[in-house]
C-alpha cells in the first residue's frame, strides 16, 4: 500500500485541496468518471497514509496530473516480464526478426512521434505526456535491444537519442530529477552508438542543467564545456551557438560574469543570420536572434546587469506564442531584472503572468523559481 503521493504533491507545493482540484479538472477534460469532491478528500488522505491502495484507475489520472512515472509514484520498478520458457530461442528469434524488419519508414515514424511530443510539450507542458513519453521510450529501447546489425541499430539509436533527451528535459521540468539524469545517460549512450557527436553534445549540455538544479553550478559549467569538446568540429553553427549560450547562462548562475559575457559573444558570432530558428541537422535546437536575445537577457539579469531589460523586452516582442513554457521563463527573467533595479511593481506584474503560464504547463522548475522571486518582493 506504500506510495510516494505525499512526496510528489509536496514537490509541486500543492495542498491536498489543490491536488483534488487538479484531479477533477483532468477528469472533466477527459470525460472520466471519478468520485465526488468529498470522496476524493477521503481517498487522498487514505492514499497518503497507506490506508487505501491507489487503484490503477486513479493511478492513470495521478500520473499525468503529477507528471510522475509508476516507479516514482509507487517506489517500484516496472513489472518484470514473465520469464521465458525453458527453450526461449523461438521467442528470441521472433523478436530479433521483428527488429530486423524495422525499416527507415518505421524509424521516421518514431521520429515523427518524438516531434509530436516535443510540440505538445512546449505548449501543454510535460506532466500530461508522462504515459505517452514512457511508452515511446520503451518501444524505442526494445527495438534497439533486439536489433543486431549496425545498419539497423544506428537509425534506431539516433531516434532513441533524440527521444531520450526530450524525455529527460520533460522529467527535469516536472521535478523528476533522477529520471532526468538517467534519461540523459540513455540519450548519450544512444548517441554514441549512432555515431552522432551532435546528439551526444546536446544531451551532455542539457544534463548540465540537472547539476545546476542540484546546486552544483560550477560542475555544470565544466560539463557544458565538455559537451563542446565532444561535439568537436562536426557541430552545426546553430548548435555551437546554442552550446555557448547555455555556457553563458550556467556561468551566470555560477557567479562567473566575465566567462558569461565571453560565452555570449561567442554565441552571437556563431549564430547564422536570419529569422530561421530550427536547426535542420538537430531538430531539438531552436535558436535565432530573438531566442538569443532572451538568453542574453536572462544571463545578464542573473548578473544584475542593467542591459538585461532591453534584451528581454526585445525577446518578449518577438516571442513565438507556441512556446508557452519558454515564455513563462522569460517573464521570470523580466521579474528578476526589474527586481535588481528595485522596480517591484513591474517585477510583480511579470511574476503574475509567469505564474499563469507555469500553471498551464505544470512546470515545477518555473513554479519553484517564481516562489523564490516572490519571496524577495
């Protein structure tokens, strides 16, 4: 009967009443039949105190509402498959034959699914996608496990590298720090098998953000610089600019102002001209002048630099409306920049907008930052 519901709720700083409200909202949106508000009060209390087991019916709702996996909710590994028959060769060969038949068309389907999840993530947030993302990764891992020859393994490994990195970022945003770390490790291994240094560099650099969130900003700076080394000369200009921008942000958080400004200058020098943001060689990378202005403003705001506001407002004016979660972060940056200038009314206004957007996407990272900034006002 043991579960980690109280811990998952606490990570989001939700009261039991807030959790019940979110359960009711989710059930209403998906036309699901659940207990009354009074019944849910009893259920949540008994679930958290171990007096009532969480049924699969409610687990299916709690997972997307809280953005947690079964393992995180119940503290257990996924159920193991039934042991194979004594003579399991036939089953093994069947699975190998199935993996062998994975064509380039099927790999494209995997990557299209990752792209769909990426689009949904930036607009709706990570929490509601937990079951879809978990199933998608499991399918890709299974396909790679039973693929034999390199010509089959490499394209599947590339698809897995992209999906794992997305899943890791989603986990970090939803507060699943250990899950994020493990998915980045999976993405790095898949990128190495695929022979794709760009994917390896990207996964390594994003993993640095886990270290920063864990309170190790100096180590995060070292890791993002290692990512640049891993990418070497094979990186696209846009990815190289993205890595320098990430280095600048992490240097700002580590209290390294000179290194931060130098990295921002390198990012600007590498970034291709024009409005195009998507990197055709690295579909998870979005970076143009507007995005870099936001990044520059964010880093300078962390340093308390007066130049931050102009960059941030420039980024706000050009922000893509589909990047809901990124806009929440931008509002936080504006609040921080105004706070540094002791312009508390303006900071409060941006925090209110940031909170609305963070609630839409369920971002634990942004909610935590909003609360930290609010306490300073």
